[in-house]
């Protein structure tokens, strides 16, 4: 799963098989960047299972960009808060799903949902 603005500008929580281990990761790609500066970084987030749920929560929308926090769950009920990335993807960002790996691995997607939270009325604290 990823939130994508354009090539080299995205964030994504994903499952990294690591051959004998399965881990969740939360990555950020940014570009263009100065020479000798990494365009992609990720953080290992936690253990994955045969079925793993992933969630992204976006907060903020200012000059400094948005904050994207990843969550994962191996049962769909108890969620583990992963890391938070700051990025400037804005309101033109798109949501996508992909599966990439070596031969012999498969991925199934189910229960994909997107929610937009309502803006609270003036004077109401959410």
C-alpha cells in the first residue's frame, strides 16, 4: 500500500519477506534530492504474519507537510503504532496497492477501505 504524489515522492507501509522472516516496514521516498543524499529510507516496524493488516493515518496539512503514521495488526483488532514520516504530498496524492518480490512469493489483497474524516465544526475540539 502506498500514498503517491509522483515518481520519487511517496510513502508506504509494506510487508518485507526477508526470506525466512516477515517484517512490516514503513518507507519514504523523496526527490529530487541533492547528490549523495538518499532518495529512499525505511524503518523496520514489526513482525508480520500470514495475514497482516496495514493502516496509514494522515494528520496535518500545512507548510511543513503532512504527517503519515503507519499501523499494523496481525489480527485486525489490536493495532501497533509504527513510525511517522513527514512528507509534502498534498491533496493531489493518490492511494495505491502493489506487490513486488522474487519468484515464489504471493500476496493477496482483501478489505481495502479509504476513509475521509469529517472536519469538526468551528469551536468543536475533536
